[in-house]
């Protein structure tokens, strides 16, 4: 695997040293998609998260020290700034200009939101995966469900509507349930400080500029508490492919898996799936629905193996 390794280990080590706490690292680039799904890391329900073994190992490590762990989930959506174009008509012009000026004085560049406006004007595509099985479509209106989710994610909720919609997205329910001790089988509870109602209520009332640009309010709140190298560093994307599957899954491998999993006939039209996937773009942002099919097939196969009686010799 030639993926670039994540070079961010030094920052948490620096924080641990400053705060006087120990720190352990779990290198994520050592894991493969669906690792140990046939053993101890199979999710209780079908999941797009193929690297559950990472979290399970982290929870095993945490369990040696305590029964709860704090996570940073929710920080990005809670501090998501609303572009200038989306604030017009929702924020008094004088207040908006004052906020923009303050941001500029601090060297910030408030997002204009022109691209998002164009997308909103022309609307999103209502296409659904063309390979969904006919049996599934008889009992499930995929297009209507997609439109329902889209509508819920675009409700107009004041000048911070983008952040509000992100924070209350139904996707979070699935995330919380996936890491509940009853699902992980580990005696460790995940807690989410950024979803504390008091904190969320306060932050969602803040003007986008300058407070939410580049998480300015959080950086100011940690002044003198975190090392400057950490407090002012730029947000860095995760190194490598976020699904951990680049170069490991081809169209042929996916087809073989789906064809060998008889239960998939209720969900996937294999003939159409074969015609639509391409080995060079199987796991790109444009074909993530293929990853959903792969994950479901793996889950069905591993779940069936887990439920099968052990053979005796």
C-alpha cells in the first residue's frame, strides 16, 4: 500500500505533553476494509463504516483506563459558517457588513457561497442508483425517500441554518447508535461535548463572521490552554482514502462478492450493477453507492457465517 501516512501524530503528542497526560496512538493505515468483520468487529446492523476494527481497538484501549471517552464529533457542523449569500435577507445589512468587516480585519476571507447558490437554483439531481433491485423498488420508494432527506437537510432555520441542519441531521442518530456499548460490545460509553445542549444553543446563536470562520471562536477559547502550534494550525484533511479501500476493491471483486451472496438478489440487479461500475472509478465520490452495495454484501455474508452452527470433527 503506497498511501501517504498521516503525519498528524506530533500534534496530539504535543497536547498530551502540555496537559501532562499520557497518549497512545492507533495507526489507522494498518487496517483493511471489513477487517475482523468475520470475527469481533461486525456491526450489529449493515453499515457503510468498513473500518470498525479501528474503533473497537481504540475502545479496548480506553477500557483499560475508564468507562467513558470524549469525542470531537459535531465540531465541524456546529461551527459551520453560513456563506454571505445565504445571510442576505436573514441578517440586517448593517450587522452583516459589520461582521464581514471584522472578519476582514482579522485576515479572514468569509465564504461568499456563490457555488451553493447556483446548486440551489438549479436543484440537485434526483437520480438514485440505477442498479437497485426490482424487488426492493416494489416496497421502497427510493426517490421519495431521497427527496424527504434532502428537504429535511435544507429547512430554513435562521442565519445559521446550514449549521443547524447539519447538527440535527438524522445521520447522527445512526452514528450514536453504532457506538453505543450495546452495539460495540465494549464497556465504554462515548460522550459528545459538542452536542451538549447548552454549548450548541450558545454556538448556534453566534454570527458566522468572524466567530465560525476557521473555527475562530474555538481557537480563541483555547488561547493559553493549548500549544500555539496546535491552536493556530490549519485544518488538515485525512491522509489517504477516507474509506481505506483505494486499490483494494475492483469492479470484478465487487461483482464476485455480490453474485456469491444470494440475499443480495433482493437489493441489487447484478446485470445493471455490472454495466454501471468501472474498475477505475468504483470508489470515487461519484460512485459511492457502489460502496454501499459492497458493504451490505459483506455484512450479509459475515452475519450468515456468524449465525451458522460450528462444525464438529
